[in-house]
C-alpha cells in the first residue's frame, strides 16, 4: 500500500478511535448519573402536602437512582426564595424543586420576579393534585355550611378572617376566589406556611382557612376542625361525604391545587428523562400510593412536554383571575 494511502487510513483509524472513545466517555458519564446526592428544594416549611410529597417520592426515587435525595425547605415570599435559588443553580441534575400553583400565579402577583417561571426552568413532571378544604373550629356551632359562611360574612362585612400559607399559594387563591365570587368582605391573613396558619386557626386567632386536605384531615378526624366544603369540582374519595364549594351554593367555584417538579433551565434532556422515569416509577410503588391516599393526593404524572404546556395554560388562566379579583402581593 502506498505511504499516502497508509497515512490516510491511519488518520481515519485514529479519528474513529477518538470518536469511539468520546462516545464511550459520554455513555459512561450518562450511565453514572447520579453520582452524588440530589438536592430537592421545597420552597415552603415542613408539614404541608408539598413537603410530604417530596419526601415520600424522594425516598422511593433514591432506591431506583442509587443516590440519596435530600429535601431542603427554603420557605419565604410565596415560594419565590426557593424558586430563585433553583433558577440560579447549576443545571446538572443535582438540584430540583417541587412547586404548586404559585409557579403559574406569581408572575401576575409580583411586579418584579428574579426569575422567569417559563424560561428559567426545565419541566420534569406533574406529580399530583391535593384538594383544599374550607375549615373552621369544630367548636363553632354557628357555622355548618358554606351558606352559613356567606350569610354571616355579608351580615358582618370586614369581621371575618381567613388564613393562608402565604400570598399566592393555592390556599390563598382558594380564599380569594371564594370572596370574589361570593362578593364577600373578608380579611386575608397570610402566614409562612400551612403549619403556623393551622395553629392559629385551631387557637381561634383566625376564623377560616382553605387548608390542604393533607394538614386539615388529621385535625378533622380528631374533632378539632370542622370541614365545610372541598375546593375541587368533584368530591374527594378521601372525604366522599364532603360537598364541593360549587354544589354548596357558590356556582362556578373550582380550584384544584397541583404539584409538579422542575430543574434549572439547561439541564440535559437525558438527565430530565432519568428523573422523569424515576418519579413516575416511584408514584407506582405501593408505599407512595399508600402515602398519597393518606394525604388525599391523587396521582397525575406527565411527560416534561405535557408539564410545559400545562404550566403555560395555567399561567394564562390565572392572569385573568388575578386581574379580575385584584389580588396583589405588593
């Protein structure tokens, strides 16, 4: 073989060998993910539905992924503090977060956000829906229905209060929508999370709360809180005898709190798919199913693309509702 041809062949072999090495390295790196623990940011305090879902799924996912998933609570500013931290995190798959309706709501509530909910995150999966319940102290004999709440509030404008887990949370939005559709004058009292809000509700410092079924049900079962109605358009299998707000007389009322997961924008697609698969598999495990049933969560699950489209639709929907209700975080 002429020297020139030998040189050409040698170069081709070297090129192919180099490409093969790079491919092997790429596949090795992909197969290795995750190589260390994953941080799962919960932008609200411990104790609520969001926290329970993250911890339960994280434990199940860690068994499949072979690495720990460490839940970190970063509460404040309606979830914005935790979200901003994740938006600026390295997009390597080692930082993810769980969010709720606030992800679609905050752009309309806050005049200046340090992040863009659509552009600054990579969707992973919708997780579950967890209904809210209108509750009050069980000791109150004067209130036993939505009708009672509406009538008393209209007779005494400005007298009654409703607590929330913070401005822009589904608990706040449920109350705001209630007062808007009912044309009621009730004072919103925001807290830093569901836990402290429920504590004051139990103590009588506030009158009502549209609390998550997760944190409200134990107090309902213990005879400390009285459930009046559920915020979703259908009754819950967890509390099948509890009517919806709409069927209790406030027509057109519906709010379904949802939870989903995101990573920083730019996280590799292969990593997103790995996390998505682990989440969906975890939701099919018996332990997760049992926990979801206990907290009243209904599994959703989705592809990253479905979550992206859903977030865009929800953002558009809440822009109109917030404009009409006049809700503001500023």
